[in-house]
């Protein structure tokens, strides 16, 4: 995955992005005073680099975590927990299926970006788009479309 261009954001632009991310973070103060860069890559989303690392993405004009971002800044909202049996599929890029879902944030709405987390070790595995509300994710069928996962080109990206 190649970066086409990148540029530092002005302080006011960084503050706007941090303000949009703050509701999802356990500790929003961890981002205060950091220098953010925007990187354009050859995908449907852009990247937000923090200290040169791709920690957030911009999808449909909304900033959200990358898997590395969710590791470094643990999310408190928009999370879907899966059982250990689902891990091998999700880290290979599979969409999340309802039988693997253990728990989901009830505030998740269709179309929301979500972080998929393994329940036992509480480690992020993927980022995706919700296909069902969080309250309906346990049952049957596909519930999250995977957009980025551990081991993909974004995960392996070196900035």
C-alpha cells in the first residue's frame, strides 16, 4: 500500500478530528497536543498518522480507529466482541458472522464503523462497518463487513 501524499494538519484541524474521536476513546486526553498528518492512500479511506503511525482512518468523512489505533487508544464505544472460534476467520479478512458475536455495543447503528475485539484477551482484530444494530448482532447471518484486519496491507504498512 503506497501513500500518494501526506501533510500535517493545522492545530484547528487537528482539534476538530480529536473532538470527533474523543467520544470513542477511553482516555481522550492521550491525543491532546499530538501532531496529526493526513495521508492519502490507494483505498476507499484516508489515514490519520499520529507520530508517523497509521492509527486512525477517515471513512465517509468520519475519523475512526485502525486496528493499530485501537491497540494504542482502546475504544470504549462501537465495539463488537467475538469468541475465540471467530479469530482465525476474522484475521484472514472474513466478515463477522452473528454466531461468533459474544457482545456488541447496543448503541451501534447500521452503517456505523466498529472495532472487532477478541473477548478473552481483549485485543482488536479488525475494523468494519455494522450491517445490523448492536442489539441484533447475536443470532444468525453476517453482522459486520470487514474493512481492515490484523495482517492486511494497512496493518503491515510502514510510514
